[in-house]
C-alpha cells in the first residue's frame, strides 16, 4: 500500500529510505549520547528503524516524521536504560584521532573533562538530558525538541536553562576542586 503523506505517491521502501533511513546518523548520535556505548547505540538505532518500518501503517498520520522518529529512539533509549540500570557506570570514550593538537597532556585534559561532563550530564533527569542533547549536540530548534519529546516549548526552555545552569555550576565546582570563586563588587 503506497504512502500518500507527500504530494508525490511513492513506494513504502522509497519513503522509508528518504524519510527515516536518511536520519540514521542523527538517531545514532542521540542514542550514543544517551547510552554511552557504541554497540548499544547501534542496536538502539537499528531497533528504532525496525519499529518505524513495522509501524508503516501509521506513517500517513505522522505530521513530523523527524520528531516522530526522535520520539521513538528516545523511548527506546529510556527502555534500555531502565533495563540495565547502569547509567552512572557508562562513560564515553572520546576519539582524539582527528584532533589537531596531539600533545598527550592536552589530550589527557580534554579526555578528563569529557568524562567529567558525561558524568555530570548523567546526573540530569532523563528529560533534561534529552533536551540538552537535542539542543546543544543536535542543534534542534525549541519547536523540534518540543515535538520530539511531546512537551511545550516553555518546558523545553525551562529544562534547557536548568540543565545548562546545573552543568556549568557543577563543572566549575569540580574544576575549582570544590573551591568557590569569590566575586568582588567594584
């Protein structure tokens, strides 16, 4: 049964390829930032694409395929995290092969900072983490995030503000070895 979502009628396979399969890298990046493991992220992405294909009878109802696919991968990642309950144990390994500065000291500092950021990011609620990743990593608009997560734009802005503030304060505290900075009034 051809999908008639777009003005031009096309086969299910072509629609799937053009609309959803073309988003696989974006879906993978989202899954990786959530799950912190390459294999888990690949599995989540593949499972999501299979779910999307299995729901092809619903495609004609979908107004925003990109937001719909992001919603599916988010739910998939949350299900995987609930099953494993090892969110705090996962740490991302940053690949510095493409780094222009190959100084081992600099690389070590960046690796440490990246690991710290991942640990702090994991302390956010699932919703705040999803909002932060979609905005700061994926570059989605407030409207796209709201549609993907099925929340209001005001809630997106609130969650983003809170997550940024928490990440900034926590990273500053860690980097200052727990010593707060003092400000003087001029």
